[in-house]
């Protein structure tokens, strides 16, 4: 059980979790960081994704 939780967290941290020092790109991203922009969240639908049984929640604009 512990190995599964740690493996899932490592994948989340390196492939999905945004890092401010990389302008909100994950460490494993091949993209170059672009200048940050501020979005009007009232004008967009937001989608939530939970990982680790709901302990971690990610938010992104829905298409």
C-alpha cells in the first residue's frame, strides 16, 4: 500500500504538479516556461481532478 501511494505521489509531483519556479510547469515537462498570465476565473469553467483518494486536488480550465 505504501509503495503504491509513494509511486502515485512521485508521478503526480514530477508529471502533473505545477511548480512556481518553472512558471507552473511540472519538472518532467519538455516545454519551456512561458511568461505567466492571469486568467479571469469567473469567465471560465473549472474542472477539478482528485488524486491519492482526494488528498490532492488539481484545478484546470475545462474545454
